[in-house]
């Protein structure tokens, strides 16, 4: 067993133990932060390569189907690449771990898994919703980037990829968090009953 694997397992045990302590002491906020942060970190470190390939393959399949509708790009699944056609020259875009959505998907799954308001069934449901929604939000981002480059040429790659594409993706992500987190927090809030003190003299009159 290598030193890295041994360190990983030790930290994993410490994380699980910390979660049990926080749960017993009913420190809900810390349990949520430590749980979601730890889950993201451990999954990302251990399964980054496998999940990157899986998420990239899913994106390639969806984008290939959409390429029959949108003709401004070509998909090469075996290379995880998009070739974008434009007026100057074709440009390729590699779908690596930054573009496949692994970080955003794991963030959603980690937050939902430790969100205290959800039951087990709700966590499963929202994890599925989060994955599907984030995947299609990423597809929209890649289509926007490709179309901007198709219209304006290779010089627009940086602006399309680093700014416009991210803005589109972040707006869609905020909508997802509102649907999953904020909406459920609002629904779970309870308004207490208001009680007014009796006016002076009324109790005496009743007697």
C-alpha cells in the first residue's frame, strides 16, 4: 500500500469519525459543512479520472446527437473533442475535467447529500435532478461557446470560453440551487402563532 493511499484512508476514517461526533452533538451546520466538503474532496481525489471519462462520454453522446441539428461543430468522441467550424479556420476544444462538469456535479451531489432538510428519498431524487440539470446546462454552455466562435472566428475563443460561457453556466447553476436549496428552505420555514396579552381590566371583569 502506497503512502498516498494510506494517508487517504486515514483522513477518510478521521472524516467519518468527525461526522459521527458532529451528529451526536447535533451541530447541524458544522455537520453539513464538514460532510459536504469532505465528500466532494474524497470523491474528487479518488475517482477524478474515472468520473471525468464518464461525464465526458455522456457529453459527447448528447453533443453528437445535437450536431445533427446544429451544423457549426463536429464531434470526435474517441478524442473527446469538438471541432468548431468558422470563417477563418477550424478550432478544436478538448472536453477535459474542467469542461466535463465534474466539479459542478460533485458540488451539487455533496451539498444535497448532507442538506439537513431532505429525507433519504429526497436526497436521491435531488442528486439525480442535479446531475441531469448540470449536464444539460453544460451542454448549453458548450453550444453557446461553439456558436460564438462559429460566428466571430478563432479570436473570440477566449471571450466565449472564459466569460460568456461561464456566465451562462453560472446563471443556470444559480437557478438550480434556488430550486433545490432556497425553495426548500422557504417551504420549511414555520411561522409561529402570535399571542396578545389581555388588556388591563379584562381578566378582572371576567372574574
